[in-house]
C-alpha cells in the first residue's frame, strides 16, 4: 500500500490548505523522512503567501523541493526537521534537516538531508536555514576584530546575524528595532539594543534586515565614512525609495546585497552549500538560539496560522515553528 502524507499548499494568494499526497517508496540512495517540526520564514514565505513574488523572480526564488508555481497553487517552504525512517543505515533513525516544504512525510535523495548534531534539539534545528543565511552574510561583509556593528531589524535573520557577529573578538554589536520588546531579546542574546532614534552612529558595518524603507534609511545614517551597508532584505514587489544625495556620497558608503541562494564569493571556491549548512547546524549547539523560538502551532492549523502571520496578528514573534506531533 502506498504511503500517504499531508502537505501545506498555497492554493492562491492569501488562501492556504492542507492536501493529502502520495509518498513514493524510497529507492536506493533515497530516504523517507517523517517530519517533526518545520519553520515559517516570515519574510520570504509571507511574501509568497500574499502573492508578492515578482514575475521576473519566479525562477530565482524557487525552493529546492517546491511543487507548483508562483503565485499558486504552490507548495513552498524550506525549514524542515524530521527523522529518517527508511534509507541508508548510517542515516536511519537520525534526526535531519532538509530544505523541504511543510509536509508530514517525504522522500528525497540522501544527499539532501543533513544530520543534526545529537546535542541540538529537533525544534532548534529548524533555525538551521536562518543561521546559514547569517553565516553567508558575515562571509559577504567580512567584519574585523573590534568593529562597531549595527543590525537594523530584529527579526529571525537579524537576531542570528547579531549573535554570530557578537562572537568576533572586540566587536560592539547593537540590535536596532522599532519594537521595544526586542530589548529583552537583545539582552538574552547578549548584544546591545537601541531604538532607531537612539542608536549611535559611526558604525563600520550595518546589516539591514527589516525590509522597510525607513529601516534602510536608518541603516545608512548609522554608518561611518567608508563603512559598509549590507542589505539582506528581500522586498518582493514592494517599491522602496532611498536618498542617495546625502551621506551616501559624502561618506563613501559601500552598499552591498547578500542572498543565501549563492555561497558568498569570498568562500565559494572553498565552501559548498553543504559545508555552509553543516556549519550552521554546528553553531546551533549554543542554547542561546532557543530565545528565538517564540511561538508554535499544530500542522493542522497551518492555513490559519499563515493567514494570522500575514495579517500581523502575531507581531511580537520571531521563529514560529510547526509541530507535527505534540510538544
């Protein structure tokens, strides 16, 4: 009898549903994974939810195991942690991370799953994709010992960047966000916090993750002469205006983009995507990342959860995970 699984699909912008799907028998070199947790990327996935992926980016923004096409119906997602139930002996019974959508069970090539270290809880491992994004950003930005760094935008990505940047010897790292509740988050992550109007400037590096025009302007204002502004936000089809007639020229600001789909050119010749993700999973041994696990809901409630997140009904949350079993 063919195995059945349940998967989350975006039927059309703004409307998701749970569908039943057939799961094939794993062949040689493949694994059958039973999902424990998946995670919602509040930036990319909510843009997908509202149909905000520009047509000229449909191909570039495909997830590794996406089915369907933008704007929908589409099965989209890439933060999945589960247990290998069938497959090669060295993987059978292992907890693994995979860039797979929200689905209760699935079959993929064995090379597509990445074993989670034994001392990393399965729910925390959902953050691997976000930590990997932060790793790539710091490879792009290449901050130095003692740098003064600001991260504008205290969401999942911004917090992960701040944590990793704070481990650079002598670095002064400040998380900048309009939400005063992020002060407690910053304290738990052992970095400084400031509201946009109170953040001090003369920063060697500013990383922007808020996906807002106001955040981008704040980020530029915080830079020292010859400083670097690393833009990590993805705006989708939203138009953003920024003034380039002021400090951009007078301070000789270096404006760069960072995107996780490509390994940073600074490491591309020596690191693969798998190497980068393996590093992210190792970094997740630190329990400080549990601070980011602020909300969860059951898989059956995922359509309603996506709608609520898109509507801003859960504004204070960072990483929202989906449980496929009771936790």
